[in-house]
C-alpha cells in the first residue's frame, strides 16, 4: 500500500515539474484592450538579427499621433514619409531598435510596417512579442515561434549563375547555386530599392518575389530557383532605361539568410525592336565599309558573279546570304548581351549554326571544284541576271538550283523569325536537325547535278572569246 502511495506522489511531482517546464517553453502572452494590435511579425535576416513588424490601429488619427512624419520629403499626393515611431516592441524582455528608413506607410491606411534589430539573441522557440506606447503601456501582444538560428548557420545561399540576366515582366529568371535549402515558404527574392537613401543598411527591398520552382540538390549540390519578373518592377524608368533597360539589384533570402547582391535587367516589351534596328544599322555599316574599301557601291554584283560564265553563281549567293545572316545574328546577340545586359563574357555561337555554315561553305568549295573541272564553259554575251540562280548554262530552269534556292531562302526567313521570337538573352536559337538534313539533301542534289553535267561533256572546248551566244556555241 505504501508502495502505491509513493508511486502516486512521484507521478504528481513529475507532472508538476513537466507542466512548469512547458510554461517556461510556451510563455503566455498578456492581453490588453487597446486600439492597436500587431498584424504580422517575423524574422527577416538572421545575419543582422533583423525582424519585420506590421502594426495596425482601428483609429487612424490615433495611429498618426504615434508617428513622426517628415514634412520636407512628403508631398500632398504621396504617402507620408515616416521618420520615427513612438511605439516600442519587445521580445520577452529584450527591446528592439528601430531601423532608420525602414518605415512603410500607405496614404489613408490604418497600418504601417518597419524593421527591428535586437541586440540579444533570444533562444529559439515560442516567444511573446509585446507592443508598448512611449510610456511602456502594453498595447498588444503576439505569439511567435522563433526559428533556430544555429541550424545550418554556415550554409549561406550562393548564386552562381543567372539565366537569362534580364527580361520583361512575366519572363522567367533561373538562379543556379548552392544552399538554397528545401523550404519554399522561407525562400524569397528581394528587389532592392536603390532610391531609398535613408535606409540604415542600404539594401531595403522594394519588391519581394516568391519563387514558383525549387529543385532538389543534384549530385554536386547544385539547385535551381525559378521566379517571374513582377510587373511592379517597371515603374520610374528614365529615357535611357526605356531603351536599354533598367538595371536592378536582387538578393536571395533562404531560411532567413541572405545571398550576395546580384543584378538583372528589366526591359520594356519593345526592346527587341530597338535591338533589331540597332543590329540592322551596324550590319549596314559593315556593308558600307566593304564598299568603301573596294571603292565600289555595287560590290555585291562582283561577289555573286562567276567570271568564267559571266553569270550569277547560286553557291556564291547562298554563302553570301548566310554570311550576312550569321554576322547580323551575332551582332544582335552581342548587342543584347554587351549593351543591354552589360555582361563581360562574349556570347557563344550556336554549334548548329556552325554546322549550317559548314554546309554552305562546303557546298561552295565543292561547286567551285566541279566548275574548274568543267569541260565546256558557256560564256553569255549579255549581262548576268538574277534568273541565273535557277537556270543552267543554256537558260533552262534547273530543278536542283530552284530547290536549293527555295530551301535557302525559306531557312533564312524561318531562322530570322525565330531569332526575333526567341529570348536572345539566353543565346542564339539553334537550327533543328531536320532542317540541317533538308539543306544537306538540297545541297547534295545541286552538287550531284553539277557532277552529272560534267560527265555529259566528254570533249573539252575552250571559252568563246567573241562572246558568242548560247545558240552559237551549241552548233560548234
């Protein structure tokens, strides 16, 4: 009997001790009847011991009495600029210091927000956040579960790559790096307000973006974050920024820890037309410079002319056309990368375009080789014409030439269309393998017809020196 009585007393003592510990771990916040209350409170940055608080009042006039407004920087049409607040905030018994320049207040609003810093590192777990007036009269309290600042404290988020480095509102930006953690609820991208002169830390967020995608760690520990450029970021553009874009600073906060500050460019929707016009101008200057060097305006005539037959060469036309397209495309991506994004690295040239260039110039060299071995060379007495691109030496339409010319023009038009439609900030668009195959097939048909034409002429005949017509040469 004594044993059961002793067991009962031991159980009561253990229960009382556990209850006392739970009360210490879960402090009960005092309640108070006032016109103020804490609407929101959370940790922002563990590295600075920085907290965010939003206070609301049911009485707007009473709220304004607790705020010190700066009349010098406030215009009638704008929201008041707050210099200070008479309200005091404590976590348990530790009083927070107000961060200068962190106040945010909207005109005709019943609430305002600001940031606090606490000198003492409060233990993690449930805490009681208390709001006092200037006389330390309790106005409101708020229960908050303080995260553990020591958990993975050394793993600050590290941004290694941003792709692309800019875009228009609605475009997707991808961040590649390490230590992004695995909690989407504690992952934010801050757009830094560079016009905030009074902020104590110099990197106050004007916009906070919630990412929509977070990948898991790969075998090397890399992760990806994807977020959308918000439409709010397009305000207050200067004239130059409307042309080349507005450079903004961003910072990633992962589990209340900040990354380094990076830069992206936010563009207007018409930025491609500006870059395209500038590219066309630079390409035109390149063509004019060639004319200036050669001291001839109509130098394209000489580029396309085959002097042996006094006709325009389809191989020359194809190679020259792709050369202009490739130069213009690279000018385009270089302008977008160097001037708009202001990146120090040279843009890559797509491997599929290099393959296409190989097809074009390989066809040119092969055609030139076959022409040099041609046994009968027909030299026309009249001037070269554009129809030479699709006709043979006797003025008859050559299907292989027509096919190659058609596929070349269609490929150039399609490529330029997708170049303007794609996001060139991520690099030049590639050429599909099927289009490569199609051009190789057309090029092969054209070169094959040249080889067959050569075999049909067993007897070598000299070039006509008196510019005889095609009909005259046939009768020789």
